[in-house]
């Protein structure tokens, strides 16, 4: 699988993602600058990743300015044509701002930046990102955000449930999904979702920061491996 990693001003997890994809998973990776708006530019990739960070300094609202970067025209066209897009942390925020994913990411209820390991429980296997994960297993993956509280309207929430679009929920180390295990106050402990077409994914935790044994944690690697093991469709636009 060929990956493209978009770099925005303020991205600070792009190199982490590139390292994991290239050196750990041995994948081809192209670095995509946010000002590149050539529609044909993304036709060489199977999956586009919007990494974490503080795009444009998180001014106005996290992801709100990056959503209007020139490359996002291509990313939106790529996604609408069936291309695989993954947004992590700030990337998730950008995908919501671009309306490629429903809902929004609001300020943590604590009103503080939270940087720590959390536990995730896969909510479905009906997505490329979670297909090969164990729904009964707990995955420890770090978070690093101030605006990670997933919110949406009641109608959107019911649609997410009906269409099985919730990918991960925050839980404790015993897999219990509870308010005590919710690090930011997210609706229904939601840590990640996909679109109805199941080709656009967003998650707040950082699997790239838990993908090597030298870090003492490889739980995040399983998420990337699930994506790799699923066969992507070819995309033209």
C-alpha cells in the first residue's frame, strides 16, 4: 500500500507517521505539502494520512484553517472517489471541519491539554482500520490534545450507531467503557469514527506513538497492520 502524508504548518506528528510507515512497516510514503493542489497528485497513493499537530497554530479552531489548505480540495475529491483517508488527532479535527466526517471535536471538559496513555476498545470490525483487531482486547494508545471531545447532534449519533460507524471507545484496562475512563468527556466515550462509506477514518489517539517495541508498546501497530491487511480499491478521479 502506498501512503501520502500531508504536512501542514504546525504538523508535529508527520515524521512519526512517516517513520512507522517507512521503517517499521516497510511501506512507500510520499510527503505532501499542504499547498499542493494538483488533483492528479494523489492518484499515486492508496491512503492519505492527515497527521496530528497544531495546524496553523490551532488559531480560530483546531483544523478550521487547515481545512481550507489547497491540498484539501484534492483530499476531498480523493475521499469522495473512494480513496482511503485517515486523520489522527488534528487530522481528525480537519476531516470533521471538511465535512468528510460527521460531528466535531470540542474542548476537553477539563479545559486542559491532556497527554497520557489511554485504553481503547474496538467497537466494530466492519472497517479497514479495525477489521483485524480483537473487539475483546484493550489497546493502550497515547492521546495528546486539548480539543478531543467528540460531539454531534442526536440525529448524527443515532446514525453512527445504526450504521456501525463508531470505531473505538475509551475504556479502562479491564475493557469497561465508563465515564471514569473517558479522558475528555467525548459523547459515548467515542475515540474514533468512520464515514458511512467506510473509507474515511478519524481517531484522536496516536497509534504511531505506540508502534515500536523500543517504546515499550506496540498496540498502535496493530491498527496500521489492520489497514494494510485490508485490500484497498483502486481510485481514479
